C-alpha cells in the first residue's frame, strides 16, 4: 500500500502489506484524503503523524493517568465500579469479559451527570441510590484529575477526529456535506468517551507457572462500537489488529503518532466500505503500557444509516436505520468479541 510518511514531508513510500499504514497529515490534502479512504477500506486502521497535537498536551494527559494508576488500590476503588463510567480493574463490561488491565472510563460531556443530579428528587429510591453512586464517582474523579488537562486533551483529539472524518468525506466524494460525519462528534450531546487503559508490567504479576509465560490478554479482541477511535500509547507495544486473512499484526508503539480505528458505526455510515477493525491488546511486557483512547460517538438520539452516495443501484443499504442509543444498548448487552452489526443488517 502507498503511504505518505515522515520524516520527509510530501515523500511517498511503498510499504509491504504487513506494515501499518502511516499517513502524514501535512501532505497535500487531496493525497491525504485518498490515503485515509484507502487505509479505512483495507484495514480500518492507520497511524497519523504531523497531526498538530502538541507533545505538551499528550504528556500532561499521560501524567494524569500515571498519577491516577499509581494510587493505592483502595483509593482508586473510590472511583469504582465503572457502571459504565469510572474506575475498573480486570472486569470489562457487564458480561464476564476479563483482562490484565485497569482502566478509567470518562464521558467527554461531564455535564451529563451533574445536570441529572439536579432532577433526582422525584425519582424512585433505587434510581436515587444509583445516581448518588455515580455522583460520588464523578466528584472523586473531579478531585483527582486536573479537568483543564483532560479538557485540553479532549478538545485536541476531538478536533483531530473531526479533521480525519472530513478527510474521509472528501476522499469518498461526499460533496454536498463534508461535515456529515464530523457533525455527530461536534454535537453538544455527542456521547463520546475517553478511556485510559493501564496494563501492569508482566514481572509484577507473581506467577511463574508455564502458562504465565505465554502472552496474557490485556484487553480481548473486539471492534469499537463508535464512529472513530483515536488512540495514543506510551512507548510499550501490545496493540494488535486482525487482518482479513486472519493474521494478527502487532502495531509498533509510537508515542508521537496517533492510531485511528474505524468503528462499527462508521462501517454502517459508509455502507460497509470502511471496515470496523478487530483489535486486542496483549499485556506481556516488562514495562507498564498505558494507552489513551478517544471514542468519537454520535448523540444518543442520532439516527445512523449509510450516507447517500455509498448507496448505489448495485449496492443497496446493507443496514437498517437505527439510533446510536439502540446500537449502544445492544453492544453493551453482548460480550466483548461478539459481532453486533449482523443484528442490524437490512432484510
Ligand atoms: C469497546 C470500546 C470501548 O472501550 C467501550 C467498551 C465497553 C466497556 O468496556 O464497557 C464494552 C466494549 C467497548 C464493547 C462491548 C461491550 C461494551 C465492553 C463490552 C463487553 C467503553 C465501548 O463503548 O464499547
């Protein structure tokens, strides 16, 4: 596949099919949009460099995460359980998935919890108790994370996600509205999330049995339900993507690049042209790995269906229309690795 890559801007290189595409966002826009579409169709995954997000913003966000995960377990548990927002360890989702990971899940719209707290007085007691728990987690996180740092990071990755989504519409020749994807993310009610995953070093796990010598699953295979994921990690490897021929490809760590994943919703919006990539994280290193993901999602009420120019006489809509809320509910009711899109196919 052809990619535009650093260190020489505007240079085009050929890489073999096992290399992860690296796209230099400082190259000519028409070329970049073409490469973004090609990588999204072939792999549903690529890295971007010269993305314009300062090292200071990522360093400060990484520091927040490292400080949080370095706290004693008892203290971290004050931000638990992740239902689904908050601190979690080992258990992923609600249906029995586990991994060698601890994490923090945050909503990018912090208003959502504090606003709902104002209207709880008339609600039934069980709802009240649940909300009180959520509020406790929210307040604990507010005290323990620097909201300026987190907000600066969210703003930077949201802008990057929108930029990439607009490059996609240009590459797909959606001429009437180049913001048809990015408008979902810019919406004030966007349901986007930020997740920090911390994979403790292998040597810290005091298990010398032969089975422990093999790679441990940090986060099992899955696709992301949202539109687009923007991922950054420290300099420790572990992320792998699954190619269509069934091989797992390790993604070399690169703290100055961002990895971009196509999510299930973007697969639907492009009527199956873009592939929602299956990926996983292994936790077998001697150094701790920390990754930070921004999951760009539509508002809960948003209606999802393929954009018009991906529907042709030869290729009718592969999916029935649904709301993000409906799709999210389904995804959260299943296991991590379950295929959810099949349930939304057109008859
Ligand atoms: C995968 C992408 C995001 O990390 C996430 C995950 C969520 C969770 O960890 O609670 C899910 C998973 C993710 C997909 C299927 C469901 C929901 C765990 C799980 C078993 C926060 C998300 O939105 O979906």
